[in-house]
C-alpha cells in the first residue's frame, strides 16, 4: 500500500477503482509473466524471504488436493467481501485454474482444512491457516510522523469500537484514569457514557502511548502505530495476520501489559521516566515495519505463498525448494 504524507486511512475509492480496472486485463498476461517473476528472484533474496513464506504457509509435507476445494475461477466478486476478493484475486490470477479454499473475514479459529485466511490464532498447530495479505486497504496503513516522541503527551490514547469483552474490561478499569484519554466510537451500548467522536490519526500521534487491543482478531491500528514515533501498548497478541504479530517481541517492539491490564500505570510511568528505552522501542518498531513497505518484495512473497501451496498439493511443479 502507499505511504501517506497526510496521516489518514487509505482511500477506498481508489482501491476499488484500481480493482475494477484490473478485471479488464486477461489473466493469461499474468500467468505468462509468473515464471519470469520467479526466475528474477536472486538466491540472496530468496534466502531472505523464504522464512516469511514458510511462516505464512507452514505446511511442510505434500498433501492431496481435495475435491471439496473450489477452483480459483469460482472466486467471484460479490456484494460483500470486495476488499478481500480484490486482494486475493491480485494473486490468484497469476495461476491456472487450480483448487484452493478461501475464508474471508475476521477468522479467529483454525479451519479443519488448509485455507487461505487474513488472520489466525497464534499457535504451533495453525498449519491449516495460510496467511495472505487480505483487506490491506484497512489494515496496512503507514504514517509519516514528524512529531518526536519527546514532544508527545505522556498519555495513553485510545479510540475504538468497544464491543468485545477485552475492550470493555479495559475501559471499565481505565476510562476515568488520568493517564488515559479513552473513547468508544460506537453507540447503542449499555456503556455509551464512554462515547467520544472519532479523531484522525494525526490527533492520535500527539500522544506517546497508543492503545492497541485486539477486537475480533488482530488490532487493526497496530501497523500504523508501529510506523510512527508513538508506541503501541497492548497485551501479548493472541492472533496474527500478514504482519506476523506472533513474531513481535514484548518491550522491544511494543510496551507489554498483563492480560488483566493490572500493571498499566506501572508500565506507562516506567517508560515516561525512561525515555531512552521508549525511543529504542520506537526505532525497533519502525525497523520492523520497514520490511512491509517494499511493495515489490511483498508481491513476490504473496506469490510464493501460493506457489508453495500449489506445489505441495501436486497441482503445480515449482523450481523453488521451499523445504530447505
């Protein structure tokens, strides 16, 4: 995705326009160029990105193709899930009409058959959840933050839709706390006294600490927070996406708080009084995000995740050895 000079969300109109225009290009053009793209990957580049490919697609042994999987041609543009469709289609069109299973939406469980998903539980047994970069127009926003952390307010800032128990629990504990500026952006709940209007990303970035608590699956604001000069504050993540939240290191990439949030004040005050350590977290987070800013590399990795799947299901021979 593009990186925004004005710190705002990605433009969905332009995303959809590009997606609809891409439907006019025949798939055989993409399938013709796929071998050339794969051949262009140097050994050094392959070595660097293979670990990510195998992280997203953890299947290590050959498996049989299932007749229950749909053909790629069955992946159709519907009334719902358009962002998921366009992101998936931008990769599937490079391949012939092979079989695969796709689960769109906030997937917070491990399916019983190998499936391409946006998100999955962090687990050693999540091999059936194959990650693709889906719904990236919402999730992959990066910012240019010109405010140094020294000039930011010593406040934990948070604005979110508050539906899930984990968010309700946090607001119950800290909505009135002086170290926080919290607000829920949805109405029609039994806690509408927490309601505050939405604010733009620039307003968030006036604060040293930004709350990143998971909702149905991953925290959608974590990417742009980690690309800024502010610091994400959150419990250890339970779900992961293309951003590989499962590889994030507590108190290195973000400020860790306990699952019951009981140490929040202690952690915030510690980093207020240890600004050098907070600045180091900012640097580590920015370095982590930089890997996802290379659009060419991101495209190649996406193609290889799918290339590996079709190879291990014996639908396509590949010149790449994914298992060494």
